[in-house]
C-alpha cells in the first residue's frame, strides 16, 4: 500500500471528512476506484471505501466515503491513514513520482559521496524536505531545484548539490 494522506477531522454531520493529502495532486484520487483506511501506515489492516465525493474546501480537501454516513462514523475514522495499492494509483507523468517511490533511494552529491538514503519526506509551508539518514547522521535537504539535481527511481538514486559536511 502507498500512503496518500490522513483523515484529520470530521466535516459536517453527513459523514464527510477533512483530509491532509501527501503530494501535490490529490484531485487524481477521483480516478481510483477506492481508497483504503488504516490506523498503522505500515500495517496490514486496511479497509476499502469507495469514494463518493472529493472537493476542495478552503486550503484543504474534504471527502465522502461510502459507508461513512454520519458524523459519528466520521469521528470513528479520524486519524486514519489513507492509502491505495500501487497498481491502482494513477500513473505519474514524465518527471513525476510518488513520495513512496523516493523512500529508500540513495542520495548522492555532485562529488559522488553517498549522503545516506531517503527515510521520509516532510511537507513544510515553504517547500518539501528530504530526510536523509546514514547511520546516526540525519540530514534535512530542501526538495528544491537548486538542491535536488535529478531523481532516477529505476536506478534508485537522488542526485543533489549538497556537501557531505553540511
């Protein structure tokens, strides 16, 4: 399963939920037959829900899932992770990739020094951040064009303009 976001709160009294999506194109979720919800992002306990509605609300998104018919049902899934099987995700366009595709990739600088592997990504207000770990060393690299020079998912490497001693 690829984690796509999280349920952050009920919305209204008819079972709608507020979402916190990961990535920059949650509107593409409309193309999927269903979403899966679970409490543990790495777990195996996922429950399938058909998507009945998805719309922008302010700076966020709200969704309606079949089987979640009132506020109490929405409250019961509050905090759940939203995911989907990889094969049901819309295909990314050229030069795009899912965050989940970046986890575990080697991060190598312009001098060929391996800085570590991508452990996670953090969404901030200014830009996304790669969390790169090598042993006990952790680096936070801004995911911007000046730093990230190339992402090669098939080769499992992210090339960056970042010094090893920064």
